[in-house]
C-alpha cells in the first residue's frame, strides 16, 4: 500500500475507531432496550470523548439529559453516530448528523437486506444516501464496534475485552462476542472489533485494509459467511496478508451450513474447495473451529514466527511427550527434529542418565531446581531448533494447591515446599517468555491446567504477561502449523 | 456446457494446450482408414484411435474410442467402424490417432469459472476412485510455479503421488508445468471458458494429457 493510500484508509476509518465524540441516536431510559444498552456501554467503559444521547422524548438517561434532536448537538463535536432507531427514521437522522460533522454511522438497526427484496431496496437507498452525505456506513444490522486504544465500547452486547493487538471483523455479532470472551479469558486482548452486519457499504476487505495499516493491530481475525466480489476480496486480502497475518473462520462450508447462512446473512453458497485454495494462495490462516481461530490469532499476536519447521519438545510429563511426538510426526508442515548431538551432550551434563536422550526430551522426574530452566535455555540457543514446546508446567503447583488445602499446611515443612513449587512453575513460565524474546522463536507452554486450574502460577504468569498458553499440546502444534505456513508464505 | 460457448475438437483442444506448455500424447489427424494406418505406423504401436470433431464432446459414452491397437489391421477395422458411427449432427469429423500412454495412475486437471472467484485451475486424483477420494484442490488464475507446487502439496493423498509399484514418484515439476500452462492459457486466451484434462496419465512419473476438451466463447 502506498503511503498516500495508507493515510487515506486510516483517515477514512478514524471517525469509527478513534472518534472525537459519539451520538447515540435512539438512546433509551428503559434498561431492556438496545438504546439503553448502547448508552450504558459507551458511558461505563471510560470513553474520554463527547457523548450525546438523543431521544424524541428527551428526559434523562443514566443521569444525563437526553437531547430531543441531533440539531442540539454542537457542530463538529461528534464524528460517529450509533443508530438504534427504526429504519423509517434513519434517512432524516443521517442528514442531520452529516450537517453536524458526523462522518461515520454505525447502524445497529435491523430490517434491511436480511429481510429479502424490499429490505434490499431500502439497503441500497441507504448506501446511496451515505455516499451522498460522505458517511462511512457500518452495518446495518450490526451489534457494535469497540476500539480499546480509544476506550470506545459502542456495542449492544458484552464483553468489553482487554486492550491488545487482535483486530476483529465479523459478519456475525455472536462471533465478535465469542472472540471478545476468549480475549477476556486468555488475557490476549483486542485492538478493534466490529460487528459488520449486512456489510452493505463497508465490507470485510475494507476493514482488513484498515487493520493492515493500523499501528495498533498485529493480526486480523474475521468471520465470513458470504463474499460479494471474490476477486476484489482476494486481491485486497492478499495485500493485507503480505503485511500482517489474517485468520479466517468461514461459515457455510456444507450444504446444510449454506442453507443456514442464506437465512442468517443472505449469503450465497461458495464452493468450499475453491475458498480453501484461495486461502492458501492469499496467505490466509484458515481455522475450521472458533477455538482454533482465536488461538491462532492470539498466537500471532503474542509469539514470534518460527524460521523453520523443526520443533523440539521438552517435557516433565512422559505421556504428554509421547502423544505430542505423534502429533508432530504426523504433521505435513512441521518436523519432529532429531536431537542435535551437542544438545544431547548439554542435557547429559545436567541430568541423570534416565532422561530420554532424544526429542521429546523427557526429563523423567530427574530435574532438580534449575535443570528445566537450563535445559530450556540450551534448546532455545540451538539455531536448528525453530520452535519449542514446553510440557508439564504447573504440575508442582497443582500438588502444592492440594497440600495447601489438605489440613496439614503449613506445618510439617509444607509451608516451604509449597512456596518452592509455586515459585518453580512461575519461573518456568518466565524462562519461556525470556527465551522466546532472546532468541526470537516461539516457546509455547501447553498444559491442561490452563483450562483446569487457571490460577496455577504457571498459566497465570503467562496470562499476566499477555502471552498465550495452550490447554493441550495438540492445540499448540496446530497453531505452530499455521505460524510456519504463514512465515513460509511471507518469505516467498 | 454453458450457453454462448462451444467446444473445440480434441485435436484443436490439445493444440491449444500444447502451445501453453501442457504435455500431450503424440497424435496425428487422419481423414480415412489409410491415413490412420500410416499415422499409426509413424507413431509406433500400440495406438488409440478416436473419432474427432468440434461437436463431439462425449466420445466414451458413444464408444468412439478404440484403445490398445497393436497393428495396422486393427487400426483399419477401428477406423472404418468409427467413421461409420459418425452421425449427420456431428458435422465434419476426422480420425485421431495417438500413442497409447502406459501408466497405472491418472490425474485430472482443468479450468473452471467459479461463480464467486472467477477463473480457477483445478487438480485432482483421477481414475476409477476419483469420486470416492474426492481429492481435488483449486487455485485462482493467474498463479506461478511456487503456487502450482503448493497446489500439488494441498492434495490429501500425498502418498498416492509417491513411488508406486516400481513406478517413480509423480514428477512435481512436470505437473507444475501443466498447472502453470493452464493458468497461462486462461489468462492469455480471453475466449477460453473451461478446460477439462481427463485423464492425465502418469507415465514414468510424467503427467501426460491423453484427452482434452477446451470450451471457448462462441464468437
């Protein structure tokens, strides 16, 4: 993208993602109405700009005086309008807003293209009107927009996610919520998120162009059901992925799903095999499930790209090592590398002879206070090791948790050992973070404790550092495949 | 076939494909049985003889293909039978004499117009299990050799492409030539609507088109 084009794109979306002020049109004092929720969410999450609530009857909403018309809004004080009023009121409202200097309109209003022919005509009229008025039209039929760098939470749903580097655009509001929920749970946050609704004027590829230029965003994550112009989509996506990774979740890949998509967003069926090929061609990381989509995006946002296919597994849990080896060995992308001789020698020097002496390196309970950290450092320093999976983190703290609650604590020496165990798991997590930074290669920690005991010092340390840990090694291997495929594509 | 289009004869289809870099089996066009015999002798036995014409698209269904002919007598009998099977609606016809390409494995490849993404190249595993395996992959036109190799790598049954019962592995570079050739054909010849290469026989690792159908816009 040329410098000029990039500036144009950033400027075009500025009123949506970095507004000076926001008008909530159709704000309501009734807590059961969207017009209330929109006002509530905008006011409660710390948006520092001007907020104007409008409502035909005026009155008071959340302790603020509601304006009876947009005419009362000072000129130039708001550049975004969040619309919760019925379709019939929208054209006059938008004209008023444009006069006041508003440049973007988010329409949560439903009753357009998703209703069939008549709705489609109304939607076309709406697009034309916004063109005339110079308004960036988002939606209609969307659930909202959030932008954490701007503390903007203009949505009729929850949650408001932590700040981070994942940008979301979705043809389903439900998936925006899902991704934001995952962001909250994992601590891997979101930069911008938009429920794109019917995509009447602003399409997924337009958001992607913005995300690619946006300095707050490291990776884009989209849910797509229907594509209007495949070629345009492909070309813009390919430009975007040449700068930043993009993760795609596609709905309607089977006849059954396509029927559901037709009634959800009116999307026409696409041949999924063609879509799959297009994804590979455009450098898209396509995820088949919602969990994988988020985890892949969160990995791109928090871990470096591998520089090759070689994976090294370091484990204190034997069985996990074995099944992880199976998973990597059956991968078409990654390689369960043989252990380099000098690395084996370095491990031999630190461990009693019962360790596995291969990849996976199973320490087999032979580790002492510093061996995990030292072995990890040795493996990370190997140039042929392109990514590391560290398994078994949290086992000691899990035991410590039981000992804490067992009734004997802190007597009988339990106080000291419990503290030691908990410190060790935190150290392992810190070492993984440090090695990843120092050697610029992914060092991923996978343990079921991420799900089963999120407050365990191992997973907690990573979460608090804003890094993603994985509930199973399979999921970690899957995201590594996406990362390596993308790294290779980028290098082409 | 969609409206406003027509198919080229097999011979003309292959000529177009060969000029785009797709390997096709050596063949000759013959007007009558005598010419077919001469062509067969030049090419070397065994040969295949087919009835060929612009309006003949489904030769197998009409039994217009004679495979594995090993001498001039067989060629003569086949040629006369095929010419006799021509129908008035077939228009101008000729005999196509081609070398038999030996090989146990078949691929399919082609170009299609996707309603969402436009012209695409397709590659799949062919032969009698093609429908069961349903192993096909697509790329949007145009693309380069790197992309073609990735398209080959996208097929699910990679072992199928490897060494097989004494035959070498499928030559991925030669297969990429075919795919890049198809891409070039779609990009360069604006009148081409679709291409069907079925089958590409894998002979000594090299994929060779033994049948081809090019659909063009009717001018």
